[in-house]
């Protein structure tokens, strides 16, 4: 049985090294945390949460700073080693807020947080949990190596 890759898929390129692809032509290198030039799955999770946050707040921030505002999102993650999971993934959105007074900065931060709480699908998924079954399937079209 041979199947075509789904629009969102991962392909093995070398031992413990993969490339994730989407239907729009984007690629991301994935591998173990010790490999160079790749994102580990845990890093991808943290980047996905942070990206969802800034994208959810983008319109709100742009409404005060302009459509061409510059921003960087710093990400901190902490792994709970005994439970083999992350117990913290925190994002800090940094932007030049110098044109705003203190009360406007506070109001913008509150509006941005509300937008993220309302719109961030990745955050909602992590908060509520999701099923994540994995199935191993025979595909005769792939090369056989022994």
C-alpha cells in the first residue's frame, strides 16, 4: 500500500533528522536537541506557542505602534525532567513602546493579553489538552533498508 504525503507532513532525511513541510512550500528542519541546524520538537512547541501569541496580538499592537512596528519574542522554557514534559513556556514580546505613556502601555498590554487569550488556537490546545495518537503504517513505495 502506498500513500501520498498529507499537505502537512514530516520526512526523514537522515538518522534522527527530519524536514517538516506544509502545502504552501515552507520547510523546517527537525531533529534531536543535540543536532546542529535543527529545531527539537520541544523548541517547535515553544515557538508555536510564542508565534501564536504574537500573531494573535499583532493587530492590537499595530493599532498603537503602526503596521510596520518591530518586535522580537523571547521564549523561555523549563523542562520538568522527572515527568519528561515542559512545565513552563513563557514568551516576552519586546517592542519599542517609547511613544506611549505608562497608562497607554498598560492598556495595550491588557488588550494584547485579551487578544491572545481569545485568538491563540495553540494556547487553547495546550490549555485543554488534545489527543495525539501515532500509528505506524506499511508503505511499500518507500525504500526498504535492513
